[in-house]
C-alpha cells in the first residue's frame, strides 16, 4: 500500500521512500516523547530532526524535478540495437569516465550507406529528444545520411537509455556521454572532427550546443530546442499544476522543516505559512523557484554564451505552434540574435490535428519543403576538410 502511494506521487525511488517514511516516524516519536528525554538527548533529537527534514525535502525536490522535466531513462522502442545490427548497423559500446566508481558504457550506432557519399568524410551525429532512443529513428537517420550525402550517420543513447548503463544525475552527464562517443569516433575510428555535424533534437539540441564549449567549430542543427531547461520546465508546470495548490504544499513542507517541537505550532505554521505561500506562488513564485532548483541540482545547460551560439554555423529549426517547446517563451530561436551571420533559422509549419505534441515530435524529413531547406542549409555551411 505504501509503495503504491509513493509511486503514485513519483517517489518510487527507495531512497526517497525511506527518507519520507523515516522522517515522518521520527517526527511522530519526537512529538509524543521528547519531554521524557534528558536535555542532551533532546538537543540531539532536535538536530536529527532538522537534518532528516532537510534531507527529505531535498530528495523530494530532486525527485519532483526529475519526474517533470529531466531525461527519461526507461525507454520502450519498437527497434532494438540487436535488430539494427542485423540490418547493417555497427553497434558501439563506448566507455565514459565518471567522477566516482568505475566507468560506465553508453551505446551508439553507426550506419554507413552503400552509396558513394556526396561529401566524403561527413559524419552526421543524432542526439535524440527526451524519452527516446536513437534506435527509434533508424529510418530517419539512414534517409538523413543519404539526402545530405554523408559518409555515415551516428546515433547516441544517453546513459540509462536503451542499452546504455547508469543514469543521468545532471546536465553534464549527457554532455559527457556525447563527448565520449565523439572522442571515440575520432581516436578509434579516425573520423575527421572538422567534418562532423551534430543534430540535436529538443533536449539533444541543448546537449549539442554545450559540446561547443570544447569544440567551438562544430556545425550544429538545433531542432526545436529550448533556450534554457528552466524555461521549458516552467512552461510545462504552469498550466497543469494550480499555483495555489503548489503553494499550500510548499507551506506544509516549510512547516514540517521549520516548526518547533509542538503539534500546535506545527498546525499554526502549516495554516498561515501555506496561505502565504499560496499567494506567493499564485503571483509567480514558481518562476522564481524552478531556475534555482535546476541550478542547485546541476540540471541547467550553459548554452547562452556568444562563443557557444555564434562560434560556427547554427541551423535552428523552430515551430511557432510547438506543443512542447512554447515558441514565445521557451524556444531557442527567440533568444538568438538573428542578425548574426552564423545563425540560419528554418521555420517548420506542419501541424498534426488533435495532437499538441505532434508539431514537436514529427521527424524533420516528414515535409519535403522543410527538409529541402535543411539539406540546402547543411550543404551551404558544411565544414571544410
């Protein structure tokens, strides 16, 4: 029963569940029996309660943010790496160093068309959107390589996705995964770094741009991506969750963390703290908290620096009716200086009726007119060997 309740509220993680249950039990015992304890034990109990409450709130915050916006790690795809291997794909298992413990391995796939490439040495790398593995887009990637005249196309799965090991805990993890595969392709396969095009779709667009901090020459296609993860998170959170309800919950949590020993004081702080925070949230408190939370959890991407955006050609695909990345408030396109010669914007206009997310999730080669503009822009901005 308890595990089902925790799962319902996005707290299926064992650590979070233990923190919540343990803290609640500790709080109940404290309220009932603290008067019977000697002073030293009472002071130690107060300290333990404060620490336990703070740990619980941090874990709940991290779990809530990951539930709402962070990369999905459980992927269900109709295509598998083994299936692609039988169709001529070269499946890679690339080692990625981590700060603690042994290295993990992430999966990637390489497909080399049989046709003679129009641009010898050109490698197209796809960084998938959130909640997707590269295997899902195998047909799109093959068509991409052929239409762009690439010698090969590469798909990458972030850690925890598909056959990749581990799980992402911050934005840097995703960038490290992509960087490790690129480094492997250069050192072990001999691919020309200057002839690489990175196509980042949605979340992958942010990863692709952050790769430019180390490789400023990369030609990047940012496909319906965001200017910041916090902007995307706020956009997703504002409508489905009533601000007042979030405020009341925050007031309860604040009371739980900050109140004294008495149940009476706890009720008082819960009541008035919840009411006050409901008002704060109703006038935009959520907008103030989400960026701080993402920075605290190291989930914000650093992609707004001019040397990242304008160091080399940046092809930006955008959709004014995007049901996931709101055009006015979230889209990368809206934060760019379009007068910069390195920025090549391409508008996508296909609308899928009765599916708000459809304008975000259709593959870029679905509409011939849009696809031809992208291929033309790639050919005009290809890096030279």
